[in-house]
């Protein structure tokens, strides 16, 4: 395999992995949204917006 083909395959695998991780995060949010939001605010990925809303 050429280096470019190897890089393309690696990027495709990373894309598949990323999609799986997003799906898992969506399930975590659906099953327990308060815990998910609390974890995101602790890590700094979510910020408190007006009132009780959070921007994720």
C-alpha cells in the first residue's frame, strides 16, 4: 500500500471510531441528562447559559 492509501484508511477508521463515540455520548445524554451535563460542565466543555440552560 502506498503511504497515501494508508493515511486514507487510517482516517476512515478514525471517522468510524468518532461516530461510535458520538453515538455513545448521545445514549448517555438520553439515559441520564443531568449527569451528562454535570460531567460536561466540570470538564469545561459545557457552559452555563441563561437560567437553567446549558450550551454543550
